[in-house]
């Protein structure tokens, strides 16, 4: 009788483990050594200090071992993980994705962290030919389903979705030439918008991910990629861009209770194209009614309902605006050819619109011309904005929801640029 009870208990534990919550920590790159909130969240979700065993995946890096040594020091010496394991799968050792010892070691980890570099190296190395999941990837997903957290930064974030995976490009080139399912865009081999139509590793569905986001003005490329691929088998209507030194932590992935929490220095941009209207001429791309949100520290996003909850320390910005008139920008996508560089121009214009008393509309223009691309920013009836002082970094921050934007090409602007 006792043996039967023990057997049933073990079956219960196995079932509970198989149905554990799946959690992701998606960092936009540039993760500071001192960003305790994000490092601690990875360790906590992996079991906590003295318990967490982190499998470090540096496949995307040009120097995987050196990158591993950095993460080993950070997780173990700085943030108290019990151990790390170097997952030795690289573009030069793809055969390790089927090595029984590697698979066994993956099964021993309570969390995983993917470093930065080139996301294409990850998909190239973790799949077998014909885009078949390797034994190592299967093992990773089994641990994930059993509750092991998966984190990543930069390329380590961009590679996580099952939806199309961005592989390169700038916003202006993306808007002008469109997205290409290729490794080198025929219209602009250096800066053209390219993507992998087979997606990434597939640990989250129905979202296109981008990183180094506001800093590099990637709003245009993300929206164009989502617009161009929504009708594909691995397309999605929601694009998410994560800023540097910032994470979107997604809990209960794949359930009706999937929700996200923003941690870190800056914010996370959401572009929902569910009700967007895309122009019919692919050679003169236009899009209207893109619903956008920008969330910062401790704001929450419900993936099932779309509901947004602003952090409790923030207050409604209405009636507390700092400026009379909204600003514009002649470099709205922060193009790198502009000197000196202007980082985060799209974000600056958008948050300022909510911080102005008199205006509910403004616009920005691309730095690159022939053609110019314009962005119209609108506050609409359901738009909201909250603000407060960042509890960890001290700077003033503004979060907003339901800002509507249009993008179009033109030789003139509605706001005098």
C-alpha cells in the first residue's frame, strides 16, 4: 500500500512539473552589471540564490567561451547562483546539439540565459537540417515546460519567438524597401530589413521581438516587418521592442494568464497592428491606425486582454504636463548617418506629446530623404499617460498607452518640417 501511495505521489509531482509556469526574461541588450532587478529576477525564477543552476548559451557570440566566462562571474559571484553550465553549441560545433552529454547537462539546469551577438547563429546551431529541432533544443524546451526560466539579451531575446525573426536592417531602409526573407537585402545589402521566415527557437508564440530598440530608432523596421509578414504562417500582429538595460519579464507563457512586467532603466514598446490599415501599393508603403504603448518600470501588460496596469508609484499625467506645445523631429528614427548621433528620437517625440498641454498631435520625419518618411503621432480618446520618478535610477519617466500612429512617404509634412 505504501509503495502504491509513493508511486501516485511521484506521478503527481511529475504532472505538476510538466505543467509548471513557463517564464521568460527578455532583455533589450546593454545589460548593466549593476542592474540588480533583472539579474536577480533570472536567478529567482531559476530557484533563487544558492539553488539556481544556469545554462549559459553564448551561441550568438563571436567568442562564445569568453562570453560564457562573463556570465559565469555575474551569475555565480555577483548574484548568487549555485552554478553555471557552458552549453557548448556554436556555429563551429553544431554537432554538440545532438551530444548525449550536452542533452543530459541541459536537463540538470533550472534556468538558461542566452547572450548577445547574431541571432542567426542561434537558429543555425540549435536546429538540425530541414529546421528540425535538435535533441538539445528539445531538452531545453522540456526544462522550460517544467519551470526552468529562459532569459536572453539582445540576440538572445530576438531569437526566442516562433514568429518571424528580424536579422538586420534600419527603419528608413525597411520602410522604403520592405522586409526581405533573405540574408542580404537586394536594395540595400548593408542596412536593408531582413528576417528569417521560419522564426526563432519557438519558446513564445504570436509576437515579433526586437531589441536595442528606442536607442536605435527601430520602430519603423519593427512595424514594417510585422506589416509585411502578418499573413505568413509565422506572422504575428504584435511587435515588441525592448530598450537597452531593460527587460520584459513574461510570466505564464502560452496560457490565458500570460502577462508581462517591465524591469530596468528604460522601457518596452508595443505595436499592435490588429486594426491597422496598410496601403495597397507595396512600393509606397503607408500604414494607419497602429496602436502603440510604451511601458516602463513595474508597468504590466496582459497579453490575453490587452489591459495595461501602470506602476502604483506613477500618477496620471493629465493636468500635470510640463510643456505647452509638442515637439517634432527631423530624425525620428535616429539614423546612424546623422552626426552627432541622436538616440531615441521616436520615444522623445512620443512621450513629449503626452507631456504637452495644448497638443494631441505631432509628427516626425526621417533624416534620410528621397523619399522622406513621416510619422504622425496622435493622442486619441482612450490614450493614457502616467509618470513618476524611476525608483532605482531616479530619472523622470513617462509611460503611455493607446497612442495611434501613421507612417507614410511624402515630399512635405503636415507639421512644417
